[in-house]
C-alpha cells in the first residue's frame, strides 16, 4: 500500500481541525500472510528541532530542595516549592529557558550563576525553602539522542502544564520582550499526576460517572524514546483515572460511596435531624475520608485536610471560646458557636464532628458544613465491584476510537501553539501519527494438552538464545520488594531463589555492579498499597547512598509476589517507572524457585527464569531478538498479525533499527 504523500510541514505548523478529526489510518489485510509487508499507523509522533538549536549546548543540574532542612521527594511538593523559588528569584533563571522534571533534574539554556537559593515564607518568615543546584553538565541538542536528551524532552513536552507561577498582571508589566515566566490566571484545566495530564471536567472534556460519587477522567500521557532510525519520537497514549466527584457533601459521599445508595434529597435531611452514626458507621466513614481534602461552605470557604472523626456531635461537644475584642472567655458548644458567630443553624447537630489538620490547632467542623474539595483528588483505594464494572465499560474502546481520542486530547493541549517553553527551546511536535512498514508473523497457536489449553508458538516466529544482545557496559544494581503475604514462605532461602534469576541474567550478558555477588542489594517488604511510595523512596535512597561513588548505573527493582496481587503491582509499576524512572520487573516465588532438573546439584535457571531474564534485559536497554538474515533489508516493524480477524483488531509490534536489532516501542500495541 502506498504511504501518505505530501510536502514536509514547517516547524510550528498546525493541521486544520477538520483534518485532525479523522486519523488517516493505514489499512491492513483481513488475513495476514507470514513475511508479508503491511502498512501500519502507530500512536507516535516525530519531534522536530529548529535549525538554530541543533548542536546548541544546554546545562543540566541536579536539584535538591528542603523545607526547614527536610528533603522532599514527592513530585507534587517539589513542583510547588521549586516554582515558588523561581518566582522569587526571576532574575537568576532564564525565564522560559528552564525545564524542571519535578524530581531532581533542571535543564537550562544558560549557566545559572547561583548554586544555592533560599525563600522564607509562613508567619513571620519562620519557614525556609532551600534550593541547591549541583553537578553542572553540558550536553548538545542534536538528532542523535542519548538518555540525557530523552529525559530533557520528556520534561519539556509537559512543562507548560506543570508550571503554575505568575499572573496576568506580571505578564503585562514584563512586556512582550521579557523572558519572565508568567502563566495566565485562568481556571485550572489540566491536573498533573506524574507524567499524565488529566483534563478537568467542564472544559470541553466530560468525565464519565461510574457510581458512588466517583468519576473517570481522561489523561494524555507522553513518552519520548528513540525511533527506528535513531530519531526522537513521542508516544502519545490515552489514560484513565478515577477521581472523586468535586464539591459533593461529605454525608452524600458516605451514603453514595460506602453504602452504594442514591444521593440524598432535601427531605432526607429532615428525617436524619434527630439521628447520628453508630460505631460501625463512624469507622467506615473515617476509613473512607483518610487522605481527602475538604472545602468549607461558610465564611471564606477555606480548604482543609482530614485528620480525625470524633464520636460526639456539635450539640454535645464544648470548648472554651475567647473573645478577641475584650479577652473574655466563654464555654459554648460547637453548634452554639456556629449559630452565634456564623449565623448557621445546623440541620444535623448530632452527627460526628470532623477534626481537620493541623491537629495541634484542634479545629472541629460539623460534617454538614464541609464538602469534598473543588480541587481534583485522585481516588487510590480499590474500586467496589459495581464501580469497577462501569470503569471497564468506559475504558474499553476499539483501536480506532483510541486513536481518535488521542488526537482530540493532543488538540486540547495545543502543545506547539501554547507552550512558550517549547518555543524558547525551538522544539515542536509533528502531530501526524507515524506511518511505517511492518512484517507479518504468525501468532502462537492454541492447542489442548492433557485437558488444558496452552499457547504453542509457531517455530517460524521463534528466536534463538544466541541472538540475544545484552545491555552492554551499563551496569545494574538490584533492589527487591517482597509482598508481605509471602514473607513467611520465602524465609531464609530467598537468596537461593534470587540466585536463580541472577544466574539467568548473567547467562545472557547482563552486567551487575557487584561482580560475582548473588544477593539483592536491599530488600523491603510491602504491607499495603498506601505503603508503596514510601517503600520505593526508602529503597532508592539506600541504593543511591550505597553506590554514590560508582558512577553511572541502572537501578532494577524486582517485585516478588503472589499471583493475586495485581493491584499492588499496578501502583508499584506506575510509581517506579513513571515517577522515579527506574526499571521494575515482577516475578513469582514459585517461578524463580523452579529447577531445570530436580537431580541437579544447586539451583539452575529454568526456562521460565530465562524468559524473565530476557524481559529484564530489554528493560535495561538490551536487545532480545536479532532479525533473520533474509529480513535485514526490511527496516520497520515486526508485526504479530492475527488471522481471520476484523481489520480493527489489535496487533503486537516491535521496531527494527537499521542494524537489524529489535526494540519495543513505548506503547504501540494499538495498531490499525
């Protein structure tokens, strides 16, 4: 089939919206023929550079930030305090010529003369933010990319949405020729979670209600990587996330989410006036409110963070109130206080009070005067079965719908038109999705053996072990996280089980920092999903301190679990690979414990352990397969193309470089 023809677009050219509404998909045959070349479309776009920036030197700094001496690693906190410092010291930074990755790296168009900055805030300036820049590194922008350039581009593509300083007034004073960073003071349209740009409902992108006060929001995820011809490409993908419905009364949240009932009507409040919650209901409500933020419905409508749920209500809870005008003190109930000083007559005076943070101030607010915050809040607890069913219905779409949705989300962010950061660095994204060649390989054949269904790969699509190429000179450090459920069963023999996998990795040439060392550098036990981020932070902190003098190395986190813990693995994978940019691989204890031969002395890698080692090798930058000699002339992709299927079904795809090596695309599994 012919490829799309036409002239090359200019750097900042934006295609007409009518053309964007329909992706020019590649057609594919109903029945794939082994070895046949077909035309495919991947949800990837090329990154373009202006001629003036090719070869230009950029500066990279390692960033450390502290508040009152305490170092933080949470991206949301780091993002907020970094731009506070930049806003205070605008004369130090080159305006839109800086890019911060919300973790530990800052990229700049010019050298920054100051390596340590401070900002005082809080009452009487008693708190201090310290920003320190270390290890200045120079690198060149070009069309041959390494990990440093990829990290820079990943941060640059979303920098406009992650920067929130400045105001319209600042922009007017600065003038059009100024390089000061300034963002228009308009309602929030994008909510950033790690590398995902979630679209807040009400701005042309609607959310899908999945029940119990929960909504499914849509996000655009971007990931830069090397293309098939060593060019930079960005893979765009659609993500879904569950959020709490904003500005919903807490009592309705409890009724809808915990009990799964309909939302309350005005007449329901009359019926509940003389009632309260029992011990079981209070415990359920307290567990469901942990980690949530609220907005008050009275006064200045302040935002609060949940701390605790009391057993008593506003009518029976008393405190000593001090009149600031004359210094007199009066012991009154919470209900009386709100009636006297806020002119609020409580409808549910016997419902338990909510204590908000900070706990040292002992602030108690009636439940009916608080609502779920109007700021986006990600829902991180396991979904109830009915909500999970609705979420799957919403998230499951055809490949064609997925491509169209990705293009609509790309148009929403207007990456080339609105990002002053990209304009400053001379970078743009060609919004046309990549068209490329693919070769058809047969899928594994379903066979029945001993009454069980098994997938038997077609031998024509298999690769020999001697085709494997390792990750070269890049050495690796391994840390281990073990699911707490299997902690007792692993016991002291875990090092032997771990030895199986490491031996398999060494057989295919994976290099480790500790030569001849067959124990994990550090092991942590995971108790709950809420514990994931802290465990990863602690593990990475230990590894980086232990190997700080080694130089460049890669970190691999091995997650050993039972087959049931998919939820823990999903959160752990997002935390490791998206938030901290480290490699994660999952395995099961019973898999790495298998022996090739029970009579063999010592533990030797089984076929399953070798397969896991091959996956680890690819994630570390190695090449698992090399093309056959007769396929060398076909640059493009290897496509596992299903037979006798609709043309909109899914194919699996690997890119093939000019040197006949195969690498996985970031997320190219949806092909038309």
